[in-house]
């Protein structure tokens, strides 16, 4: 396989799944010249005039969509680890005798472990998309045909919009739908919040199937997915397991180390002036982030400061800020608990967004750059502030990118990380996989101190006279290596490329090798 | 000019403005084979990372969009006869010295009379779009270079989507916007309701300028136009005259003849079973339609029937039905009075729609076919139930098509018309211009009785034993001719084609000749 060195000195394959690639060129350096994907023009003459697109089963819908071997089939992770639909669809495809499908999920979860059997027996050729847990482990052992392409949420929208990937059939699991295909995620017994990850698929796929467990008479309001893009609607008993829709990590951390990280993060934002009247923040649903939100609330109350908007993933903590008037709006891409779902359903100031509005780098701007501070995690960070979120230090691919790359365009990007995990330091000479360039990462907060990217002289200047434990990244690294017993061994990896990591603009920022199993 | 006879026996030009045409083939007979328009791929690298797209003036925005001679420039009629922006834009274009622009409005109004000077001096070559009032009169006298192309609201969306027309620059007048370009019509001192007529333009135009009189900090909620499509935002003092935003015809008719038409229409809908639990209706904002709505309300109250949804153009009468629980939803494309605007702003059950959701014939279905009854007007009707809405019987082009053609796909299409106007009969052997085929028109209600299209045997059967004054269209015609003194003279028209009428699928259903001036 021909490998090319990109602008961040990582080697990426010249061809992925038979298609030529573009190596990463630097932030904003790759200027697209093409035109967007152009779906076939449909006509109402081919659709029922009374708007009733119901068919009796997923099988019938797949047959009407003329499912064939080799097609690209997409599904979405609005139910996260509680999704039931993707497994049903691919089991049905197996029964229909098709082979070599490409599964293009917005993310996969441990609940999708049954897909491994279909990867092994040839029903699915490979997966293009985030590989969390068992599927990532399977791929890491070199067992998947084809190469996984890891994209951020915004990168996935972009890839569809730009026609990098053409979806033959998309299956959208919708908590509520009408027979025309108008659908939403805020109503019904399996309400999960919103359906934004399926937006591009609905707009650009040749065929669009909505699968719902809660059919209502037209019109289904609100329509987060527009029925005018939908071919068929199927009603089944269950599409998701509600108790698994909620992410497991939506409680404030109780770990003293992590609470310390949260406190330093909050202090950093206060001292650096980020927390000013009308500020905005994106924190996510991790335990540290939620602790920061709680601490921020106290500060805002004390200083009578309010925020213009907060970006979700929403949780009860963000909803509480909205309901008590600490922020004008939540702009939300994904609800992480049932308070989030309720708030989005009831409160017009809890606004649903999409990877198009928030994250698509090939739009006329997006929301990511307007956020004063984004708080993110990482599995590894190097001395140039490059960071990894997909692989562990043993080389295994275990996580998706999510919105992480997209959020790096925030005005101040803060990575909150423990300085080591399982006695493996987080700060390394070189990360296993570069997911985001250090040019965009401003601050690292660990329980042992704060490192500020030297590029951010403004921050270093403004914090000079504070009591914040600001240290160089080299200094932090050395201390942690002392504790952990030196520089960790690099993982032994094969030469077999099992996945590539796309940057937000479609260029390849890194590749991932199989582990030596 | 080579003329072709189409499937409804009307002659249409083989070429319009240098482009080959497709003659009308019949309902649902033209099957498109192409792909949708594919706009150039943008990149965030070319837009300000803080999302601030403000420029100081319309002139600056036009310069940055590289306005050049021959470009297609679009604007919209959300302010109806109160629009101030189109005139400003084209005056600025004149100052910039460009020529031969094509103006592609969603509709033009008498307030746009100053455009005539620019048509005469060559700044604008021709107008593609509805020509109401003075501009229609100007075109009818053969004075406009190029040929007007008249499209319905849905047809205009379709034409943009299908790349029949490529918009170089669109200028969207928005009552409220943020610096990123997120915009809506429900907030601000010049609130007009919604911005749906600009949706396709925002999605497909090369360059998108938002002009607002009410700039708010990001995020502007709701975003009816998404800033991710917007290039520049301009703030000016006034974009529309609020008192002219409201249509002049939003009161219940006081004319005894028209009240009689309304009563017969209501009775027809009741007796034919259209008014059943969960029914839907689209009536518009004319005086007869509003009287029907008032009468329907009384009937619904008496019989304890409620409607699933009502389609706007919304007015106080529709809003009243929503607020008193007679209907679950208003699905609204255009607010016709300030009660409509208020309701849309405040009530999540007053839902904004767009020509895409409601009317686009080249989608995977649209809303128009789901409506139990649509009540429309006409200037002329022939014995085959073909109808005209754009020209008067003197041949002058004075009206746009609006959503009229799109609404013909309702389950029961009722034209409410006086039997004559100014002693000119409405029912003719042949209409001046065919805008809609009789195949889709079910019922004509005049003050002298009701004619039912013989095609609708079901309606004729079910109404056999009622007291409704059901007559043949021939019988009605003869009576009116007696009153008016015989068959009216046909207008003397030149051979000069000044406009063509597109059907919803992009084929040409008729052409319009200049009058002999």
C-alpha cells in the first residue's frame, strides 16, 4: 500500500477502499473545488397522492428500495447503545441473500456486536464510521475486510454533501413519525431527543426508509426529518431500548482528582475572562464537564452573569441553567438524558441543531467557531498539543470521533484529562493516532496543573498574575513519567492499515494499524 | 417563433429565452430523469471564524458577491406590496453600471413599479416570476425584453432545485437576523411571518445576502433561513412597510352574492362528507374563503367535529379556530394578517411550512394531496373545467399563480367564483390562458349554482338527494350569457409571446400574448 506523509508528518494511504485520498494539508489549507452531491430528481407522480407511504415490514421496504449486494446502507445512533434497528436491518439483508454491503452508521455501539457475524460471513464488507467497543476491537485485530473511515459528526455530513460517499439506502429509526415520513425524536415512548445525525442521509440518499414505533396521523410536529425526502415508512413494535438511550456518564464526577480538574478548568475560564456577560460554552456530558457546569452556575449567580447560549449534548445540568434563566438558549445536537429530551420537547429555547448547522466545515461557516470555550477529552496528547480520541495507547481502536474534531474550532479549546490512566501517561512524545492538530488546542487541564499552548501568548499573558498552576507541557510530562515509571512502551503494531482518520475537510490526518494479535 | 401544441391543445414556444422547453404532457406524465442542482462546495476557510458576516451596505455586499451584467438576481415577496428591498437592490445595480440582469422574484407587486424604468433602460433584461399589476400591464403591452416565465410557488422551488434556473445572487429581506445570517420573519418590528419563499434560493444560489432591519446577537431563534447558507448580512433601517405587509383582502365578504357562494360552498362540503372528524382544508385569505371558515366553525361547534389541520395563508379567523381547539394545527405558508404573525411566533401548533414541504412536485410527495378540500378562485373557467388565474378576459397579465396550481392536487378542489364580473361571464368556451387543467378541478360554486365536474361521479351520486343547486356547467354558462348579453368577444391579441405559464412539473401549459395596445 502506497503511503503518503501529510502536513502533520503522519503517513496515510494513497488509496482507501479503492478511492484516491487527499492527505491533510493544514488548517483551512484544503480548498474544495467541486460541487455538492446531486440526488436524482424525484416526482410526486411516483408517490401516493394521499401521502401514505406505509409498508408492512422492513423486508418489504428493503425490497421496494431494491436492496442489492454492494450497496451502501446507513443508520444512526440516536439511541446510542439502545439501538435495535441496525441489527434487524442487516439480519434481514442476510436473509435476502445480499453480500458485501457497506454499513455507514453515524456511530456504532456495543449493542451492534451481532454485526461481527455479518462481517465474518460477508453480508457486510466493511463499516465506514465510528467503531466503539467490540466492533473497534474486531477491526483492530485486522479482521475486517476494507478500511474503516473515521469521521467526525460534521465530517460525516460533509462527506455525504460532497459526494465522497453515496448512500444507496438509509434507514432512519424515528421515535415518532406520520405516514408521510415526517419524523421527530422528541415525542413517543422511545423519545431520544432529535434526529440530526440522519439529516444528510435524508437529503442525499437515493432511498430513505423511516422505521418508527409511534405512528401518528399527519402532520407529525415537529418534523425534524422532512417526509418530502422519505420513500417508505414502516411501523414496528420497538426501535430502541429507552433505558439505554441515556448515556451512562451523565452524572457529576465524584472522583477527587477529576473534581480538581473541574475546579481548575472553571478557575481558568473565570480568570482568563471567558466567563463574561453573554458568553457561550460547550462542555459535553462527561463527569468533569458536568462538574464545571455546576461550578459555573455558582459563579454566574454570584457575579450576576448570564450566558447567551450553551451547546449541548444536553443533560439535566444544562436544562437547569436554561430553566433558571442562566442562559438564553441551549443549542443542542444530542440529548444525553431524559431531562434533555423533555426540555427539548417543551421549551422553544432548547433548540435542536444538526451536524449541518453546527459542524459542517464545507458550509458557509458553522456554529463551532462562535463558542467561547469548548471542554473536551482525549486519550493521548503529544508535546505539540496534537491529540488522540480514537485509539488507546495499546493501539486498539475503541472510540468514535463524535463532534470532537469539529469542536476544536471553538475560541478556546480546553482538554480536561487525568495525567495518567492505568499508570499510562496521557502526555507522550507522539500520540498513537492524531485526531486533531495541536494548532487548534489551547489548554490542557490535568489534576497536576494546566498547560497552555505557547501559541496562545494572550492567555499566558493574561494569566501571569493568577494563582493558577500553569506549567509547561514538558514539565507535566516529566512529572507524570516519574510517577508511572518512565516513558511508556509504544504498542507493537502491524503494517496493516485498518482505518483512516479524516479531518473535517475530508483530507486524511492519520491512519490506524492493526494490533499484533 | 416555433410553436408546439401541448397535451391540452395549447400552443407553447419551443424556445423561451433561448432555452428549449417541454410542452405539457398531462398530469403526472412528465417523468424527470436528471439530477438536482449541485451548488459549489463552500468551505469555512472562506468565512469569518467568529461567524460575523456583517458588511456595511447593500452596495458592499453586491460588490463582494461580484455582481456582473447578465446575472440572475432573486428577491422575495414576504412583505408583499410593502417590500422596499428589491427596488433598493436594483437601483444600486444601476449605479454600479451593470446591465441585462434577470430579476427572479418569488412575486412582484405594485410597489415594484419603479422597476419599469430599469426594464426600459436595460439594467434589467426581463423578469422571471409573477407579474402583478403595473409590471404585468407593462409586459402585456409587449414592452419587456425576454419572456416572463410564470411559475407557482411550488414550481419556483422545483425550477431552482432542478437547475432550470440558476440564481447568481439572492437577496433575502429578513425581519430579524443575526450576524451569521440565521433569519426569521416572526420577530422584530417588521415581522411578516415566515421566509419560506426564499428557502430554495438560500439553498441553491451561488451567493446569499441577508438584509435585515433587526439585528440580534447569535443565535437568531427560530432560524427559518439557516445562516450556514448565507454569505453576507447587511443591516439597514427599513426593509418593509408593516402596514402593507398585511394583504388587503383579509376580511369576511359583505357582498350578498359572495356570502351566498360561501354558504353554498360550506353546504357542499358538509353534504358531501368532506367535513368529517379529522378533516383538513385550505381556504386562503379571500373574502369568500373567510366566510366559509366562519360558517364551518359554527357547523363544527354544533356537530362537535374538529379538524386535524388547516392550511394557511393564515388570518385571524384561522388563528381563532386553532386557539379555540377546532383544529390541531395550522400548517402555514404565508401569514396574511398580524394575528397570523403573532400566532406563528407564539404557538408551536401554528407551524411554518415552505414551498418544498407543501408544493414541490419534484419531491418524494408533498402536502398538497393530503388536503380534503381546497377552496380557490379563478378569473375564467372553460367547459372542460380548465381555469385561468393570471390573465383577465381582455388578455392582460395582471396576477401571479401563487400556490394555486399546487393546491389543485387537493382531494376536492372547489373554485368559488362570481358567475360574471363587470358583465363579463366567467364560464367560457375557451379561457384566455390555461393555468390549471380541468382534470384536477372538481367543483365550481357560483351565486347561481354549483357545477360538478362529470369526472367526479362519486360527488354527483352522493349529492343527488340534497337540496344543493347542482347544475351542469353548460346550463350555468347559458344563463350567465343571457344576463350579460351573449358570448363575450375574445380579446384581440398580437402574436408576440410575452410570457409562458409553467405547469408544476416544469412543462409549459400555455403561453400569453401581448395585447394590441
